[in-house]
C-alpha cells in the first residue's frame, strides 16, 4: 500500500468509484480508494439502479446526461461490457393539472440542456405501458432515455478503468482516523497503515458521519429504510415483445421497472422509518434490514389499483435496505464546510443513476477549483449550523414521503419548522405574516388577509398577486418595513483589511469610513463567485475601525470559507461572523426619511446622509447601524440591529411610522421590486458559469486597477474571447404566469437562452424576466418566444431597470 498519494477517496460504492475514475480522466493518476470491505458492499449493491435524465434544475439534468453517456460507453466496451438497459423509456405520472403544468416546465428547462422530454396524456401512458390503468390519471412526463443498470458491474467497470490509468484500490482497508496537518495536508490512518495525502474525499454512503466525526464535522445526512420487491414472472411482460418502460408514480408513491420477465416494485410509504441514527453495527456489510411489508400496505393498494397485474402475481424476493437522504433531498457534492483540502460526495439517494455525473462534477472542483456547471444546488455549504441530526431526520422523512412530488414555486413544507427565528418571528406571525425559509431562517413572505388564507400551489400567478401588489404600492407611495434575517455578515478587522478586500473584489473597494459599496468576487477562472456589500464602520465605543462584509443569507459558510482561504501568510486580517447576532430591518419608501428622523437622533437629510452612507446611531434606544442602501428602488435604509434589541427597534419604527402609513412587506414584494430595478440574486442570476461582463456587471469591474485581484488574468482573457451568453431583461406577453428559472427561450426550433429569474413588476405593470441569451440575440428590441409551461409566449428584450432607470428615487 502506498504511504503517499495525492488524493484518498474513502468509500467503494458508486460515489467513490466514480470519483476515482474521473480523477484519472483529469490526469491525476496518483490517487487511491480505500474501502472498509468489498466494493459496493454498502448501499450500492442493493440499489434499484434506475438511470433517468429527469432533474429539478439544469445542473441535475446535465450531470445525469453525463451519467447516461458514460454508462452507455461502459456498456458498449467490448473488453468489459456491463448490463445496462439503456433507453427503455420511463414516465412520471400525474393526476392534477398543476402537476402536469410542472412537467411542462421541466420539459422546457431540460430542452436548454439538450434533453428532450415529452408530455403525454393518459391514453398515451397506457399505450406505452400496457399494464397500467388510466383511472384517476391525466398524463405524464416521458423520458426516452430512462433505464436501469447493474450496480456491481458499473462500479467494477469504473474501478477497472481507474486502475488501468494508474489509480489503486485498497479493499478490506477500514479507515480508523484522519489527521490534518498545519500545511492542510492529511494523514489517513487505516488498519493496514497510514497514507499521507494532499486531499481526502468522504464517499462513505450511510457511514458518512463515522468518517465525518474523524474530521470533527457533522453532515446533514441520515438513512431511511427503503423496500422493494421482485415479482414472479408476468406473462404479459413476456408476451409484449419489448421491455416495459419505467414508472414513477406520485399518486401512489411507488415506482416499478422490468426485472427479467417480472417487475421490480419499490415503495415510498408514509409510515416510513429512519435507520442508523444511533450508530451502525460495524458488521452491517452486504446486509439488509428485516422485511416489513405491513408498513407499505397503504402504497401497495395504490400500486395494485394502477397496475392490476400485480394482484395476480407472487412476490419472489423482498429487499429492505438503507438509502441516504440529506436535509433537502439533494446530494452534498463539493468542499466540506470549514475544512481545507476536504471534499465529500454523499447523500446520493439516487446514487447509481446520478453517480457518474456527481463524480464528474466533484472531480472538476477538486482539480480545477470549479465545475463546468454552477454546483450550488449540490454544495455542502448550502446548510449551516441548524442542520443537526434531529432536523435532518425530520426533513428526510418528509422528502421520502414526497419522493416523486416536486416542490411547487413558493411551496414551503412544514417539517423542521421553525429552525431559525428572531425575537420578531412571533410578533410578525401575530401580524398575519406568512413565512418562507432562507437557510433555515423564517422570513416574512407576505402578510395574509386572514388566518385561513392558503394560496393555490402551481406555476401560474396565485391568490397572493393582489396582496403583493398592495405591499409594493405602499412602499412606492408611503413607507414599508421588512425584516431581513440571516443576512450573512462577516466583520473584518486588521490593518490590511482594505488591501485584502482589494485583492478579493474585481472592482473599486470603498475605503472611506462611513461609506458603503457593492463588490463582486471572482473565482480563479474569472467567473462570479460572490456578491458583497462592503461597509466601513469607523471606530467608536462599539468597536475599532472595521469592515462589514455582507452577502446573501445562504452564503454564510460559502463566503467565510472563500475569504479565510485567501488570507496571505503574515497578512493582518481577522474574520468574525456576526450573521447570527444581528438582523436587518429595511425601511423603504418616500416617507422612510421622515420615519427614521422621528425615532433616531441626528440629521438624516440627503445632504447629511446621502445614498450609500453609513452611521452608527440609536433607533429609539436600540443600538443600530444604518446604511443608505436600497434593493427596492425606493429611498430605503438598512437598519442593522443586535438581536437582543431587535424588538425595541421594531416598536420604535412602528410607532414613528404610524402617521406616515407604514405597513409591513415581505420577500415576494422584494422580489417584484428588485426585478424592476435590474438587481440580481446570488445563485439565481449570479452564477459561476458566467463572468461579470456576461452578467451585465461591467460597471463593477476595474480591470485596470493596479491590484492583481483573484481571477483578473482569466477575466482579461475571457474579455478578449468575447461573451458566450449575455444577461438581458425581458418583457413577457403573458398575464397568467411568471417565467420560472430554467425556462427555455426559443427562436423557431432553436434554444437561444435560459431564464434565470422571473416575476411580475407591479410598479411598471410588466411580466419581467432575466435570462442568459446568445450574444447574437441580446440587443434591446430583439424578439423571441419563451416556453412558459408548454405555451410559447412572445418575449422582448427591454432596457434594464424599467422602473426609475435614472435611480433618482432611491437616491432621495
């Protein structure tokens, strides 16, 4: 066994084997895999092993397409062919129009990734799968490339190719401990000796947190018992003359595929069961849980109704084994939060079907620092300190119970609520607030007209439309108040703080005390990494000269890792998170200055406190930092308050605002207003797939500044090469539905762009969208069509910021 290598991958299932193979494809041959037993002896060996192209976003579709192409290549390898039923076809059923509408959206989204789905009616479903009934069925989504694969053969094929490229695989080599050294390298301790390495990868399936504990980290992953059975031979299948397509049924919570001349039928029962939360027997290897068919009686009845042939055939084999779930159901693939040179590829509940793509994207991150797609939907840092064992289990149960029911826009499922709150959460709830969730935080979405108000879930505008319009109208005409909790806030101190930020940000960095600026951070490829508010706080009795680095709530771990990793040796820079200590109250509207002047001492005139100013003060008697910043396009103030004084500040503002018509507003109103102003959202419009020039942020780039900011050389090369896409603002000729992220923009039969965000602009009376489009069609006035849940609707590129394009209102 080697004593020194570049990468050690821990775990020999599909995640580990895929990662090892793809590392060799990137030219890294000095890599090893350590498996505690035999390859595929964990979850992989008993996988139902379905391989679909369906994904909830374009990144997931892209990685699944990679898996399918890779598996097809492996299956066709004459030296080591594997069993892969490629292209049997598969359908996802639906019995509601809203669900069918969702399928039409996903078909539109997939088209932008070169994947063609088909939305079919009930009769066509039955024609393609003659064993199903059309009772209570509207139709389905057809994936022509759906299929299944032999899990053990797949992993052995990947390991074989990795070995041929120079990698080594150590079976029956349990990892016993991990040690990280001062230079951020690792020693992997095993029962057969130690291996020093630069990078370690946790690919440990249901034992993920055994290895996580060796790093002193906890991953929000738990396991669920999952049952399927294999039937005896079904004559109709044998006589069909073709393989049966796969079925996934959200109506009855089951799936099935052909297995020999019978069926493999799996169940997602409501009376489901977690597994291994209190530890896992070290001898649980190539093992299963006890059969428990009584637990699946409810969903089995639904499967019988949909497929009557099941009532006439015997059960050959029952399989009940653990599968892993994360806190939101999507895998964790990428850097481990708070660690250097440590990655994970875990929580792959559909690991066999997706594992080829997950290993591909992880390897790109390891070797190049970034993948070809934005991988935030997989990033382990998208969850923060609230993601404990108990919360993860609650969300895993909820995801398991809804396995084939996708999330609708603005759907907020109840498990694990509320995870993070402020002193105002119950106060705002008493005011009628409906809450959305942002990184676990309960954030006001809108104010309900009554306690029993429940809007319809779907892809069209719903019953909240006029409520949001009223909130926006009051912000435009009077003044509104909104709580923005969880906003990522990192305090930066030290003599070198400004030069450090100058190196991190691609544009000008405000250094004057009492001033605020906006900056963009790039990765080493010149692509957008983060967006940050840079606020310079002067020394006072509350602290020394310092900078507040503010960014999206979801970026809490992501941005701390990025900043920490780039402090140079000897640089006097110190980072401290204040994210969970402070909350923002946003005061917005033409009467905002009058309200603030009533409850905070000092001169708040536009001359004394112009736009992008900062001041420490008291709101009432609550200590606060006020910044002249607007995300709404109106005169607005961000009032940053320690949580201990938050309720006091809120009361002072409510009392001062009473005579000025102050009303509460929520996140939906904010979304509408920011669309009208051309303001972008991190990880909706600000993606690592595009540089700042492609994202229409030219004004925030200073390539001539005499600082080698991160990504500068790569960005200059990209500017010479020219843009691949351009971000534009669109007006959509539809009043019934907004554009949803991922929707395709068409010119004839060609896809020319993809929507990143969409919403109704209540102040301008337009249905607005942002989209990345081909440069040749990016000019103002260009016409195209958007595939809006199956309907082709005209869209026109318009000038960005259609509301107050001179920005006069927010400057006051």
